C-alpha cells in the first residue's frame, strides 16, 4: 500500500495542525468547496473508449528524458479524526498532543493491517510514475491583498507543460499587481517539496475568469468546477536561471476516455489542508491513494464532465490541480490522466469528504471551444510563441477583470 514512512509524517502533521487550528494558534488555508453540483449522469450514457490524446503519443517531437497534481475514494483507509480540544483544559497541552499523536499512529497501524487487496493492486511502477509527474505550485505574495497559496499540478507533456486549476493559475494574472513582482508562482518537486522551476502562464479558461472573477478575494470561494483548468509552462530552473530546462520531463498524457463508475484510479497531489505556512514551506510531502470513481456529473446533458472519488488523505486543500490517473497500456509510461482534482465537499475529516475531478475528456472538449482549436493541435505548435501571444493579447483583459474586483 502507499502509506510510506514519509506519509506518516503527513498524518502526524495533520493531527498537530488540526490541534493548533482548534486552539486558534494556526490558521487554515482557503478552500473552494463545491456547493453547486451539476446534474448526476446515468452511467449507461457513458460509452467506454481506450484512446490517449494523440498529441501526447504521436505529434509531440520525441525528445530525451528527465522528470519533474484533490482526491480519492473507495479505499478502506480512514484518517483519524482529531477530537476537539477543550477551551478549559484540565491537563497540560503537551499531554493532549501526545495522546493525539499516539491515536494517529495507532490508527495508521490499524489501516496497514486491515487494508483490502484492492488497496494493494496498484503497481509500484504506476505509483512512482504518477507521483513523479506531479508538482507543487506555490505562489508567494509580497504586499497586496491576496494570501499565498499552495496547490498541485500535473505534467502532461514532455516539454514541461503542466495542467492545474484556473482558481490556482489566476494568480499568474496578478503577478504585477499592485506592484511589479508582487506575486511569484513557482513549481516545487520531490517529497518534501523543494523549489525547482520557474513557471509562466500558457492558457487559462476565459470563461472561468468571467464566471469567477468576483470571487478572487472571497475568504471561502466556491464553485462547481466548470472551466476550472489552466496550462502553465516550465521556463527555467530556480537555482540556475541561465541553464536550459530539461529536454524531457516525466509526464502522464491526457486520455480521451470518459470516466466510468467503479474505474480504479490513483490520486496524487500535495495536500496541505492541516499544515501551517512554515510547514508548507519546509516539510510538504506528496501523497497518493488508490480510489474508485463513484458518481458521474454533467454540465450539459449526457457528457461525463465531473466525477466524484470520495475521501482520502489526498482530500485536503492543496490537492487542487492534482492527478486522477489510470493505468493504460497505450501510454509510454503506462499511466494516463483521467481527471484533474478540482473541488471537494466540506467535512471535518478527510474520509468524510467527497473529492471531485474534471474529466480530461471534458477538458479536451472545452479547450477546443475556449481556444478555437483542438488541444492536440495546440500542443503540437511552438508553445513559446503561443505563450507570448497569450501574454500580449488575452492575459491583459483577464488580469484587468480580476484587478477591477480587487479595487472595487
């Protein structure tokens, strides 16, 4: 199973963070819970297929190699809930901490002993590939009215193209507001996450900005996930800006399959919902968990646009933009991206939440409508030129929409 020694630290940190939050010592991160679900989709309307987005396998130029992602479900694993701390404790806080820590470790041991065969069916190679393809996107702020954010992204192209959520990528549109360099967004990799790459915005859904710009300064913005995707591009190394980026990144391509109920998937991201700012900066670990597709939803009529994957250790703030991956023999890596973690229902514990993901079939279809060309054709172009064109023509209008809300 995929609870590794480092992930013990994640659970322990979650317990500690929850205790501090309940005591008012630490503040939680902003979330985007889903409060307006689209219509459920009958499973009989979704036809199976087994195709990989062709640009990922054929149209991208072959290049040498190097490597750089909300949620889970049908797993028997349960994350221990943290008991509320009394406002008038009758014993020292350290005793409460040690008790909660021991409860977390005991619960972890129980999970490891009672895991079903389903939770061990994902191969180590598949797990390693998916985890190697996710990044932590962290946006720091200096001045301005916005708080720093930590989220996830998935490398979907060997040239370092990362897909994440629009509600994350909107920060790229405000990098120079209210002053030059106010916000800086970078990609971190590894576990714990370490600064790795500089990033630039390649594409963000204009429809998402139109529908959600007014929520930019909401304390707890909500949404149903429609149009909530964006593409960013690795542009350089943090430590050595003059060195060219790697000729090839570890990646998982988008699949054109529609999700089906009971599909076995692997969730991966950088959950940070119970962690404080300092811990996120220094001790943020990647996490992955097997899951199954539970329910399908549509934004239209009969298309599987959004799907639920239940609760797990990945079902935390910070996993937005993370991977919902599926094993696929047509992919060079044996893995393909079936969905992008986007929203979650709200609950005190991670196992009580319902994580939801945009299907990649929806993203491919919606991108063609938003951009005017198929995603496969877009990714076959000179992306440096596409990035410059977007920066000059589309980004200023979208930035102005966000700035207008912040100033008014």
